[in-house]
């Protein structure tokens, strides 16, 4: 599977060493080339067409560690979609942001 986020985004401000541990699909919903390098409600997975916010506990265990290479989204791009148990729903406030 292609890891488009890493190819489409400019080099990170973070150190190369730190980047090795963070999933290249992790980014903000509307700014996929930006991300919080700590678990955050703002971080989303861009390994599928429609990015989804990922719960902080999953970010801490996978997205922000070298274990991201074991994540089904990293491996296959969430062929069956991101499990709802791993996502945070958007709030009404989020829906009206521009």
C-alpha cells in the first residue's frame, strides 16, 4: 500500500528519529500534513479516503510509536474501514468549522 501522506507532505519539523516512530498517516482532519505529536482529539487517520479522528489510547499504543507498523490501517489502509471503537465522532461544533 502507498503511504501517500508521507509523500505528499513536506519534511516534518520534528526530528527524523522521532518521525520513524510516528505513523505517516496521522494528521489533523483538515490539515493532513500537520499533527499533534502527543495523543490528541485533533489527530486523525488518513489511511483511507475519509479521515477519522482516532481515540487517544490507540494513538498512544500505535500511531505515535514504532508499533504503528503493526496497525491494520498502516498495513492495508483499513480495507473494511476504521473500526468505530477506534474513532471519535465529530461534534456539532466540528461540523460547522470552516
